[in-house]
C-alpha cells in the first residue's frame, strides 16, 4: 500500500481512541472512499460474501463469521466455502442475537459447516448438501488426478493456442468490491471470438485464497485480481501448483493484458537468476 503523501492512493488517518483524536477524520475519509468506489449490492441476488474468521467453540461446534456482500443469506441455506459445506443451523448478528436472515454489508456468525474454512475464503449457496458434496467431490477428483507438467499463465496459454492445443482461456477473477467486479467480468466475456473463448470459472470479491488456486490448478486457469492481494497460503499453493496470479490496480490494464494474450502480443516477463 502506498500512502497519498507518496503519490499513492491509500489514505492514512492518525487515530487515537484513548485521546479521542482523528475519529471524525476517519469517518469522513471512509465516506469519501465509499463515494469513489460506489459499492453496490442487490439484496435479491444469490447470496455471496467472504469469511472473516472461523473456529471451533466448546458447546457450539464450528462457528464461522461471514460478511454478506451481495444477496440475502437465510437460516436453512446451504453454504459452500471451498471444500467445506453445510446447512445453516443457527445464525447470529454481531451482538450474538439470533436472526433469520442477513442482507448485504451484514457481519454474521453461523453454525452448521462440516469443516473450518480459512479467513478470506468466498462463500456461496447451493441447492442442498447433496449438491455441495458433489461439487466438492468433483473438484477433489480433478485435483488429485491432475499432474502438473507446465505452468498456467497468459504466456503459456498463447503458446498452447498457437499449437492448436487450447481454444478456451479459463479465468478466475477477484476484485475488492462488486462495483469493480461486474464491469471487469462483462469486459472479459466480450473478448471471446470465433477462434478462442474466455471462460470465467469464478468471480468473487475478496483476496485470492487457496481454494481459488486449487480451482485454477484443476482447470488450467489464470487468476486475475483487481485491488486485492493473496494470503500466504494462497501464494505458497500458487508456487507449488505453478498457477499465475496477476494483480492490477487499473481495470484497463487487466483487460488489455488478457486481450494481448489472446492475440499473442504480451511482453515477455524477465526473471533475474
């Protein structure tokens, strides 16, 4: 992150709760950033969001704290988070009060998952636990049966395209907010042509996670991120699985790189050894 004082885009606000200093400045800065990002969410859409934290609590089992970013999550919905899934048995708001549903921008705690997901993992809902189990099994079979012989990158894709081996560019797209994610996905999908198609395997908000990397590994996909990072586990997995994670802070550059890959015009990446 580069602060504005160094010609960056990150606002640095000194705050002291003890001295009651900077709180008003912080709130004003949050409003300004919010206006610039213009985040939008649809409470009627399919519920999606991100894991904030998860743990196993005595007497309550596995509890997962989620942030709903789009749609409305309801008690009884079936969650799918990476390799973990389960029907929501209980739902609580930030005060610990039981609730039946939660809309966009709402932090909640839920129980019912069969495992402990990682912070930063994206969640979505599926029709039933049977469907969730089938999805997880299919991904595990693909990952287990896949022998990585070459890296997945935009450069590699064009090489295989020239050899007639590839006709589809698989992508996983992550962005900081839904307002950025939607135009990126729409622009990428428009790049498909008669010779090659662009397939978006997953598009979600939040940092790149290990589950993103494993999906990319299983499907020969490239991960594209806009204003997001990747956690340590995801970076280690990407190195092990030879999956490329490309991050950007300008949407045009992201789209341009993919367009160049489809046309074979990418500048080579040099690595000092």
